[in-house]
C-alpha cells in the first residue's frame, strides 16, 4: 500500500525517532512518500516513507549501498541518518493502523538534469564519466537483496510485450513492437555476454543532480533515489541515463556517443555492450511509456508517474527512424578508434 500520511503524523514520527523538528515540505515520488525537512541548525534532510509490505531487506540494500559509496563516489549520494538508538529504519503508524518503514537521509542540493537540458558535449561526457565512476565503485558491492525481480530491470524488459493493449494508439503500439523485434534479434541472444553487477538502475532526469562546472557547462553533483537498485547488466546504467538525457536533444545519437565516451573512459566497455546500447536505450523508453499507460489505468491521480510519457514517445518516434546498426557502428568507431 502506497503511503499517504499527513504532515502532523510524519512530523511526530521524525521527532520521536530522530529528535528533529522543523518545516516539512512534500517532495514528488512514484511509490514512496517523501518530504524535505528543514531542521534549522540541525540541517536539511529527506524523510522517506516506504510502502507497507516492502521487504525491509530492500531498504537495507539501499542503505548499505549509500554507506558503501559515501567514501568512494566523492560525496555525491545522500548519507543515511541513524536514529539516536542506532537504527536506520524505523516505523510510523498511520491512523488506519498500517505501519510504514521510515528513513532519514541528508538532503542533496543541485539542479535536476530535467532543468539543465540540453547539455553541451563536454557536460554529456562528464555525465557519462561520473556514471562510469559510480559503476566501477559498485563492482565490489554485494548484498543479500541485490537479486530482485523488478519490472524496471532492463534484463527483463520483454514483459511489456504482453501489456501493449494499454497503449491506446495503434501507431504507438507498432513503434514499441518494432523495437521489441529488433531487441529480440540483436540483443537478446547475447545477454549472457554482458557484464553484470549492482547498478543504481534509475539515473533519470529527476534523480541526476547537476552543478555548474568551473570549466564551463555542468558536472554531476549527486544522485538520488536508490529504490530500483539491483544486480543487472552494467550497460543498463548508461542506457537508462542516456535515454533521459536525449529528451529534447537536436541530435540524440550525439548525446549517446558523448555519454558513452565518458563512461568508457572511466569504466571500459566491451564491444558487446556497445552493440546493445542503442536498443537498450530504446527499450528503456518502451518500458517507460508502457509503465505510464499502466499507471494511468491503475493510479490516475499520481501525476509523477506520467511526467516522462510525452517526451519519451517523441524520442521513440525519432529513434524509430534511425538505422540502429549504423548507430552501433558509429559508437564502435568512436570508442574503439584503434580497432581493439
């Protein structure tokens, strides 16, 4: 059950569990309920309330990853704030008697990617490089809950083929069907060759925070929302971020090439990963639009779950006009100039 707690209930829970009080402001969220807490001299925090029934192990996975990255990814992730008793996960009781897990994280400042587009080439390269750094640091991370069955896992993306009836326009369904066929032909047979490790899995245009770079343009200031974290194919990290960075770009392929170049410089890609990249970007967009259509039917009041649908459809239509094999060869030639 998705939480919908009132401000006073949340305020009392935070005060009782952490001893902090201050101004609470709701933040957008797809499934959780999030608040910004301005506790004055005590600092700025994010209060995260998970849905009832969410396995605590999944929240522990997020907390463990944040602790792992705290000293490895140069302070670009929130810190977990334990209660005075040392617990990182507490519970809040709703008026209807339902208990929800509640956590406290530090608040990260920055400009969302959605407000900084379109990025110049240098900024795109930095973005890819930062994600390569992130995934390199996560290679050694392990947790009991990292193997998850999640609809947003691109390695399981073909579930959408059974749900296309939710897409109302036949032209749109045909676009998705074409990408599914291309994915089955050119990516699915080689999934076993793609390197896998724990990834963030949701570096979208709201979760990626940027800041002005002294050298001009933007650089990554932080990354939010580790709720979709899991062990999957590592290339999915880059594909997901590139899909959102392409929104509104005059040349989506150049966006992909610059980000891939930055990523490759931090964490070298294998050729099988590069060959799969264009179609993985496309399938992420397909998953996004099908998920939005499902959400419109199941949760019509949650506008947050619809915000990417329109730009994702526009981008899918543009990518559908490209020769994917030509894009693959362009990326290979850019990243492996020496032929190796």
